């Protein structure tokens, strides 16, 4: 079998703990990996004055996929600093932010949930074009929607729906209030859906969608939406299945892909060796799916579930295990 070149970026805080844990588990899968380490984030900025060195971009580009831990951002404006993951999404045109929400045996998780939020990752309100007028009494933010970006995210979501048993797609939008921007997004995706007659596509207004996700989350399969709505709704869906300890994600482009846990660098527990690595290990499973190693990805998910169910668990899930002990248990369960 082939050897996959994987770029590992620990980043900051518990990134230094969860990435080695995921590496340990990947090494136990039986697949062959050539791991390349790269740096990014706040600690990198403090040391060399940039949060993403050019060498890191080169290493990501030369790899089959990248696994990212977490990066810290200061709460105040720091001259010259930019958020590492947001920079990489733009720089590498990682247009699809993919966030599965699936039942795992953890406290608070809703049974029967198995959905994926596909969030457009490059435009909408996140073009970050804000202006202030009248001594700060008026402020305006642009939202940008293009046919091109709507079309490629629609295509991605439809192809993803085709791989799923239910083959269902919800297009979540607010075209009733914003017919030009949201309408362009909605109509572009619906036009594209005509090329995928097997996918049951329906549109849903985003606020109703939020309510339906809380009341009957099990009726959703793949859900595609614009950037801001996707940001909010995917945190909601992470909450449905137990939250940050297990929420995984992928940032996917045509040439590169970066997988990362949804959680941040958790400065309150960093350095203690007690961070839950499950979200990073499940992100690694998404990465294996992306590489076409579906069987190993499923085996890895089942191994994580077995350890979540039987222990040892990390303190956030009521256990006493260390990050490394959890990872060793997953490796053994493989
Ligand atoms: P956070 O996700 O780091 O932490 C929120 C809470 O959840 C904390 O109490 C933390 O201890 C806990 N937690 C998070 N992940 C955990 C894990 N794997 N195991 C056990 N407990 C876990 O969010 P925050 O506190 O809002 O942000 C901290 C820093 O992380 C900030 O600098 C922020 O900018 C950054 N951040 C980065 C990303 C990213 O890299 N994608 C995402 C969110 C926040
Ligand atoms: Mn968010």
C-alpha cells in the first residue's frame, strides 16, 4: 500500500498534546505515514514575528493532507498578527468547512444524530470588510456571495450527499429577506442539484432550520449553507452530540485539506496532559476518509467509541485518564 505524507501542526496550548496523541493512534492503524512537522500560531508569532511561516505553507502544499491542533489568538489587536487557521483557509482556498455531528457515547449526546454541516468557507460576511462612519454611530459590513463559490460548495455538498445512505441535502438560507445575496446562493445550489437527481434536495430557511435541528436533528443528513450561518449552526450541531471534546472538522480545497478539532488551544488546561484528544483523533479519521481509506476510518471511529463508552475517559468526560492514556487505549482497541 502507499505511504501518505501527512503534515502535522501542533500550534498552541493543548495542540502540543492532542497532535502527538493522534499521531500515536494513526501509527497504530497499520497504514504507512510519512509525518512532516510544521509550525503555526501565536507561539510561532511571538518567536519569529509571523503566525504562519512560508515554510509551513510549503509543507502543507507538499503533503497529502494536514492535521492541525489549535492556535491561540489574543483578545486584543496585536500589530502584524493574524489568525493562523483563517489565513490558511484563505491562502490555500480551502472553500469547504465540513463538520460532522454524529452520535458518540458521551454525556449529553442525542441518539440518532448523523449529519454533516458543509459551510462555505471563503466569503459571505467573513470577507471582513467593515467600515465605520459618523464618529462610530454607523457601521457597515459587506457580505459577498458569488456564483462561483456557491457553485463549488453546492457541488461539494451534493457529491458528499451521494456517498451517504439517505442521499439527502438541505440548503439552509435566508433568501426571503436577502433575495440578491442569499437568493444567489440558494438558486445556484438548486440549479446544481438538477444534475444530481438521486439526491433529495430541499431548501430550508435558516431560523426554522435552527429550530428543527434542536427538535428533530435525526431528520437531517447533509446541510449546506453560507459562511456565517454555517459557523453558528455547526456549533449548535456540535452541541447536539456532546460538544467540544469530540467535535471534528475539515477545511477542504481542490489541492489541499486541513483537518482540525473544533476546539481551541484551551489555555486553562494546557500543559497538564489531560486534554481530550478524541476530537483530534476523529478529525484524523475524517482525514483518512479524505485519503480514500474508508475502512480504516470506520475502524478508527469504532475504536474511539469503544473507549468513550468503556473508558478510560479524560476529566472533561468525568474520567481521570491522561491524554496519552486515552490515545493508547484507542490504539489498543484498533
Ligand atoms: P477552547 O475551545 O480553547 O476552550 C473552551 C473550554 O473547553 C475550556 O474550558 C477548555 O478547557 C475546554 N476544552 C476545549 N478543548 C478541550 C479538550 N480537547 N479537552 C478538554 N477540554 C477542552 O476555547 P476558548 O477558551 O474560547 O479559546 C482559547 C484559545 O483558543 C483562544 O486563543 C482562541 O482564539 C483559540 N481558538 C482557536 C481555535 C482554532 O484553532 N480553530 C478555535 C477556537 C478558539
Ligand atoms: Mn466558530
